[in-house]
């Protein structure tokens, strides 16, 4: 009987060990996903910071002032064009 009890004890020990390993594996994958997300967010923020720094350095001086005005007029014109094009596509409901 001692060998059966020992075998059952070894079986339970093995099952607990497998369960602990599975939990550790899931936690490791979760940690890797979170680290990837953190690195991705950090890289995107660094890219945006570099872009803002580039635009700020570009818009210094007289040439930058002229460029900023041209770009602003371009954006306003594009928004106006888009707004007028969208207004023409709306259907008017007739009352009967």
C-alpha cells in the first residue's frame, strides 16, 4: 500500500507542478505583451516629439512664417472644399 500512496502523492505533485508552470507561462506572455505595448507607446510618443521638434525648427524665421501662412491657407481651403462638397451630397426630404 505504501507504493500506491507514494504514486498518488507523486501524481498530485506533478499535476500541481504542471499547473504552476502553466500559470507562470501565462504570466510571462502577459508581461511580454505589456512590455511590447509600453515600447510601442514610447516609440510613438518619441516619433511625435521628433515631428513637433521638426515643425518647430521649420517654422522659425521669415521663411517659416511664410510657410506657416501658406500651410494654414491650404488647410482652411481644404476644409472649405470638403465642407461644400459634403453639403451638396445631402438629400432634402420632401414633405407630402
